[in-house]
């Protein structure tokens, strides 16, 4: 995320992904983003959307069981058409090592139409997170990364990359399309489905696509 030029990170902490936020706000980062602890995941998601709509790159982190709390903004985040890349990092917990259960939040990808990435190693997590910001801007969609506890707490060597230039000028331009009510919501939904289809075609070209059912 630092390499990709993330400018804003929001979270409500929860294991196994709490340390991700702590590392992002670390003073050792050469280009630390604005980092905010939110009252809950719902507000954190909204803040990240706002920063993205202003043209900046944003990230929101949370654990799997509380994606429910963020589900309201997650369901219309795709309607809004991200400007700056937005990535949602979700720590999952097979084995319930630090959670109340093994809740599988991935069905939300079908509900929200947000692309879901599932890295299988620390290197993949690094590479996919960096690329997800680019893909988010290209596809005009927030990207979700599901990171299991084994990766969150694991230790592996990772080949890092260079920092992308950071010369973005943030500007929020109010648009009627940001109000998803009635007929406008229907139009935005149709636009979202078209972008999802285009993103699926690109995912095949990127070698990333895995379909959970139809659509």
C-alpha cells in the first residue's frame, strides 16, 4: 500500500489484521499516509470512499466478522465509481484463532459486486495489494483482499518494489450520481454491472479470475 501511494487509511481494529494499520501508521514509513481510527467499520468504509472520490488512494482494514457492520456502504460503494484506488483489506480467521467463529464473509462479493482477491502467500498479498490500487482506478471499483490469519501472523521474505510518485491533487466534486435513490440508483446499478463485466474480462487477462457461481 505504501509503495502504491496510499494516502489515507481507516480502521476499527480487530485481530488478525490490527497490526496492518499499525504498520501503515508507523513513523518508519518513508511516506506515511493519513491514518484514522474510526468509531466502527461503517464509518471507516465511508471515510475511505470519500478520500477515493476526491482522487486519492485509500484503504480500509477490518476483520471478517465485522464486514457486516460495513455492509451498507459496501453495497453501494461500486455504484459511486471510485476515482482514486480503494482497497478493503479483510483479515479472515480459519480455525477461529482470534475470533468468535470462522465466519466466511466472501459471499458479500456477490452482493456488492466488488472484486475479491485471495492471496496464498505473503508475496502474493504484497503484489496483489499493490496492483489492486491500479486495478481499482482502472475498473472504477473498490477491490477487496481476503487475508487469512495464517498470512497475517506469518513471517515470510517478500521482494519489495519502488515507491510510486505521489503528486496527486485532491479535489472533491459533488455529483448527483453520488445520491443513490430511486431512478438514479437504478441507472448507477446498471453502470456498475457494466463495469463489473468489463473487470471480469480484464481479470481473465490478468490470470486472476475465479468464479463462485454465475455472474
